[in-house]
């Protein structure tokens, strides 16, 4: 494995009964890089992430993180990995700081109170720390999830629609914060979103998946030129997404 590749997926396949969710996909994530993982609803993105987290076992294929097999070294690997998703909910009956403290303890975070306060301030939700999760808006919970995901200073961060509930202004701030923290802490990120502007702002490379198969990949600008067949100085992932989403299964290579 190349020295700067810290996550590598080879020939991953997963079925649920007669439904083939992931169909022989391979990709990698380089150290300090951000990979945009795109596709329409039901394409297999979240299933892939659950495999990366070891929450479900693939039927076939290999997942290597930090050069180690996720099946054999899951506990060790996950100490350096974290996850945020629009689908993940912090416990409603706990206060925000209580939730973060519990997760910090699980991740064995040193100086946990200081780390929590730092991240709450960065994401501008310090004033919400004593609010119960049930009292927070969707956007505030999403920011709380991002704080949770950064508590342990992960080397790999898996983001599955992390800003789906945020206002455009907050999304803009969130993207800038993620880029800043990613650069300062040298985090590698796999990022899924249906907001193509988010991916254009952060991704070094993009993988597009449909019906469980990878049908296109490249930098945002490369995909714009390749899929839209035009010369451009700016990426246009929105149009790329529309075009690739309309590709029929029998047209896959």
C-alpha cells in the first residue's frame, strides 16, 4: 500500500437479500485529502460508510485503514476515526455538553472539557451547551454532531450529509471551519452530500456511485470536462450530478 494512502477499499460487495447495494467497488483516500463520495439516493453511499465503520460486514472485498484490516483491528482503528451524519442523533434526554462528555470518554480524549469548549466555540454553539438535545433545532444538532465527530482529533473523518439541516449561511461557515480544521489537524475526509457546492469547495477527488457501482471519478474539474464534454476553468458538479444520475444501468461500463 502506498505510504500516503490511509484508507483503501478493494472489490467491496454487499447484498441485502436480492438487493445488491454495493457492486464490486474500489477506491482509496490519501492522507490529508478530501474525497467527495457522490451518488443519488439509494446508490450505496451510506452502506459503504457502514462497512468502513465495521457496522455491517461486506459479502466480499477488503477494507484497509491505516494499513490494517477493519475486521481484524476494528477497535484499534476506530480510535482514530469519527463520523457525522444527518441520520445520527445524539441522545435527546442529555444536555449537549453531557453528550459530548460521554463520547469524549469513549474516545479517551485528554483534557476533555477543554476540547469540548474549544469546539463549541469554533462552531459558535457555546451558548447551547446546557440545552437538552431535544431543545435544539435541526441545524444546531448538526453542529453538535460535527463537534462530536472532531472530539478525538480523528485521522479519518466520515461525513454523510453533515450539513443537510443547516441554513446556507451556517453551511458556508461550516465548510470554512472544516477546511481550517482539516488543514490544521491534517484530517483525511470522506464526504457525501447532495449539495454540490459543498463538494466543490472541499474535495480533491470525487467518486460517483450509482446502483452500487462506481461510474465516474476524478477531480471536480476533471469530471466537469469529462462528463459535460466542455472546456471549463470552473467545476460544475451540479450538472455532472444530474447527467450521471440519468445514466441507465445497461449503460454502465
